[in-house]
C-alpha cells in the first residue's frame, strides 16, 4: 500500500504546491485543457466541455497519443483509472474490463461497449462470443479517445454495464490541403526489430464545402516470445495494416454529411506468454519462452462503414446515422493439456464398442490437440435523434435506435499425432461446433434537463429496448468426441428499461459537481443445450447494474491546476455465469456483486513549458452472493474479488518543453505506471500462488525535437528497466507485457 500512495501523493503534492501559473500548451489524459482551450467531448451525444459533463470521463487527446507513442489498447488502458483487460497475449484478443465488471474466464460476452464515432463495434448477442475480442483500431487520425465510466444504458444501450469506449476520428477539413507522413523503427529486448510507416492526406474538393481524408499504415510489432518446442524465435510478432477514407460535405452552415470507411487486418504469429512452473511465477524455460507443439497465432479482420448527417434547425440539431460493422477472426491455441486427457477418459470405456478399436488406436496418449475459435460478426445499425438547444429552463434529446446483428462462432478441436501432423479422418476432429445467432433490437430513448438556475440543473433519462434472438447450435458435421451433434434452434425475446438521473451544480465557470444514478443491462438469451437437465434455466435473464456516483471537476490558479475526482458504487445483479446443473455446466443467472471505487485525475502546469499529470484509481470489486451450482462450476465464493481488476492503479506523466531556438522546440518526458497485484481467477479454482498476479511498475522516457512546427524526430524507451509484468494466466502460462522497447521515429506535416 505504501508504494501506491507514494506515487499518487507525490503527484498531488507537486500539483498543489505550484504557485501562480499560466495555461499549458499540452494536456494529459482526463485534463480539461488542450493548447489552452477546454476539451470538447461528445460522450452525451451533444458537444459539451469535458468539465461540464455530469459523469466520469477520461479523454485521451490526439496530442497525448502522439507524445506518448500510444499504439494499442494497453498503452492507454494503463492511463485510465478503472480500465483493464483479460489479456490473451495478442493484439485485438481479450476482453475489456471497466470498473471491475468481469465474471472470470468463462465470460464470453461484453460488459463494456466500443464505439468508433457513431458505429457500435462490439457484439450484443447473448451467444456472440464478442467478449473474446478487444477492438484495437489503429490510432492514426484519431481526434481523441473518450472512456465513459459507469453504465451508459440510456444513450448507448446494451452491454455497456461498466461503461463505454468511444474512439472519435478526425474529420476532413475543406478549408485547406494538409497531410502527415511518419515512420519509426523499434527494437525490443529479448526480441526483434519492429517498424511502422503511416501517411494521411486531407484534400478539399470544393473549398469550404467538400473534403476527403485518406490514411494508410503498416505496423510490425516485433516479437519477443520463443517457442522452445518448435525452435521458433520471436513468434509473437504481429503485422497490423489497413486504412481509412472519410468524406465530409457541408453545403451550408446548417447541414453536415459524413461518410467513412475503415479497413484493418491484424495478423499475429504467436502470443506474449511464458510457461511457468506450476503454482509459481518462475519461468519453466526462461523468461519469454513457452512450449507448444506448433506455432499458433491469430488473425482479425475489421471492416466498418458509416454515414452520418446532421441538420441544424432553429431550436436544435437532427442527427441520422447508419453503420455497417464486420469482423472475421481466427484464434488458435495448443489445447493438448485440456482436451486429450478428457477425451481419453470419455472414450476409453466405449472405444471398442463404438469404433472397434482400443483407445490407443483412436487417440494415443501422446496425441496433441489444437483449439480453433472463430467469432464472426456482421452488424447493421441505424439511429435518429434530435438534440435541442436550451429552451428557457429545459433542454432535451429524443431518439430511436435499431440494430440487426448476425454472429457465427466456429469452434473445432483438431487431433494431431505426436509429431504434430493432423490425424487421418475421421479421427482428425475431437470436437466441432457452430453456434449461430441473430440479434435484433429496437429501442427508443430520451432525456430531459431542467435548469432551476444557470448553476443548478437536474436531468432524467429513459431507454426502452426490445430484442429478439434466434440461436442455432450444432451445424453441419457437428461432433463431440467423434459422436454426432444434432443441430437445434432456439428463440428468445426480451424487454429492458434503463434509467438515468443526475443533479449538477456549477457555481463558477471553473468548477462543477454532480451526483449520478444510472442503470444498464446486458441482454439475456436462450439456453442452447438441446437437452438441459432438470433444474437448469431454459433461458438466461439479462444481468443489470445500478451505478451511484458523485464527483467534482474543475480548475484553479488560472488554469494551472485541474482536477477530476469521483467516487462510485455499483450493484451488479443476476450475473450471467457458468453453473452446474446435475453434472452439466450451463449458463445461468447465479451471482451478484458490488464494486466500490474512487478515481482521480490531476494536472499541474507550473509554467508554459512544464506539465505534470497524475491519475489514481481504487477499485474494490467482489462477489456478494453466488448460487451453489455457480460456485461449483467456477470455484467462486461470496466475498471473492472479481478477477483481473487491480485494487490500485496510478500513473504519473511529466512533459517539459525546451525552447531551443526561434524555430526549434524540444520536449522531454517520462511516464510512470503502477498496477497493484490482482486475482487472475477465483481462489478455489486455482488455490496456487498463480491465482494472484504480482504488482508491476514501469517507467517510460521520451525526447523529441520539432523544426519549424513541421518536422519532428522522437526517441522513446518504453519499460525502460525491462520489468516483467503478468497480465493474465492461462493454460500455456503467464501472459506478459512487452519488454523494454526503444523506438526512433520521424514525422512531417505539410
């Protein structure tokens, strides 16, 4: 505990000790200033100053993305209080966790939603398996990342129990031609070189009315993990490439039309993992080394298209948006330890009768197994809304939402011989299943703000949603341990209501306080077992949360100090969790949980040249109750901490500008990140010391020089002291953070 408070209180003491000071020219995550101006966010689906939004939001600006060299989810997650991940060792793979809402490794649907502009990009269906993925779009041409804390059910709908991540892209500018080109090369300790090239162009087509922006990139994340069994080195290298095209048409000051498309591929050759001695965090073969019978990896393909129109009338703005989002994936792992012993135990007594051969002929003891998982989604979404201006004492928003989502989840366990070759048919596939689902939702939402005075207002919001789902299991050729599976279909429909109430007080321009109560839900769905045992649920209800929160935001000392502090309590009920029914594990509503926490963001600007910012988050997420069947299936007990949420996180960011000449400016900076230990899973499921992931502290250093405000050269050293940090534990061992990586980059604006 002492170290966490040293990090945080040091930052706070520095901030509070600063005397008189001027506004800064840079901003930290969550700060209220960018280049001397207040950050404008659209989290509430209307443009507002970050300081005025009556909710906890962290905004990571494009300036900070560039300065810190943020490239993927983990880079900014460690700077956002309350944000973490069930990391599975490859870009784009894993579950997002916000404010601790995570029920363990069996959770496969989202509790945190992701939007890219107006496009919902996370799956909502009950059997979508969307929780296996962490959308990780390239952060080129991104204006900011908004992380909304707490349920966002009234404005954003399903599966935003813990909150929502909204990635806001930069829009085309019809006033001038501009562009950006950048390149970097990196070297990773214990691993190989990496590189990135990126370019974007903004071109007016009709001056002041029509413009287009095009961006393309290719990034190689150097590998550093070795597969000792195959002899392959640095197998977890990843290639990320794609592009974005956007068009903006503004024929009048009252009408804006945007259309955009995003294309991205992520190809990973392996995973950032090391095999551990059972029950310990000692590496079995050395750090960053693991043993699989083959080199397995993942492949993710994203495609997004959006059209958005805004029309300004006398009392407000109409917005109409239509989106298409699709992802296709392939995730492969070594499943020998999980499936071969079970398959031999199940088939051993039956193999002679079923196949006319002993089990050693059907499935030798030295056989290997490869697990293939492929969640895929195709989603069409439409929304219309009207946001009024303030009309005397009132302000309101009303809208409608529709989505049609198709999901297909392929899973296959392939059997291989001792040398790794695929076994001959029909004994090449132990398990094969296809789960399909269609999710349709129609919702209406609205909120109303009443201003008692210019400084005191109250807001209420509602969202009513109706969803229909059709799920299918089995699929052609479906088998379980060589035995056929019969395809089945299941229907489900449900209604959900979400609520919001806030009270906001803004006594001065530089201070606001709020209290907030909000609810959210994650859709339920059909029980997809074709013959559920007695006592099993025939359908799984939505799980719901209520979030109660109070916070203050503001700035002081003429903008030299800014702060954002909030405290919250979340009650999570009817948690969707695996349960044991007469010896069969199925989904059910088997638990409840409570999360208490506090989040704090401070920024101090001692001068025009120096910015010091710090964040601190404390999250106490634990189970309040759990049914006996769910406890048997998951190893969870009432009072257990929810997995993969550290109790404490802190960060400290320091950046100092250097005036080196009339046209030359430098910058030096450092980022210190701390994450306390945290449970990897529930204690009874893994009573060994591996259940608790050790704490980790890392330091990043950077320096850059900019010439004529156009040319920049930057040198970064991330994880300077080459610390080992574990983010998760799986069957292959411990997933690890990237070792020390030194990057040299150059960019030019034109």
